[in-house]
């Protein structure tokens, strides 16, 4: 019994280490604060949580040549104040965000 528990624990730990740096898909929505072409990042302010009213900090999301854009042709057309929805993945190990797609949401 004790040997089985050790094996199960070992497998659990191996899986935890294996997935520790895995990125998970998510959506980042809010208003564009800034676009930095030098670092290929978009800074987005997310609205306050509807339930708690707590404001969420701004998030920097990286983009690259594989990022698709809807409502605009490229990141260079984004401007401060634009409402966006960004499908992105967050690398839990580094905390950095990477955009798969950026959509400008028309009001």
C-alpha cells in the first residue's frame, strides 16, 4: 500500500512539473492604453469586475506575425481608447501574454 502511494505521488509530481510552464488560452478585453511597435505589445485596461467592482490592472499582450486582426488590418492601426477583445494565452511560468487574435469591438 505504501509503495502504491509513493508511485501515485511520483506520477502526480511528474505531471505537475510537466505542465508547470504550459500556456492556457483566455480572453483579454478592455480599452487599449498603448501600442508599442518596438516591443510588439498592446497594453489593455480591463474593466472593473462586475461582481466585486474591483478594478483589474492593465495587461500587456505581445503580438507577432501569426496574430490575426479583425476590424483593422494590423496592430499599427490600433489607438488608445479602442475597445478590443484579444484571444491570448498566458504562460503561467513567466506571466506573459501572447495574442492569437485581436478584434476591435465597435460600440
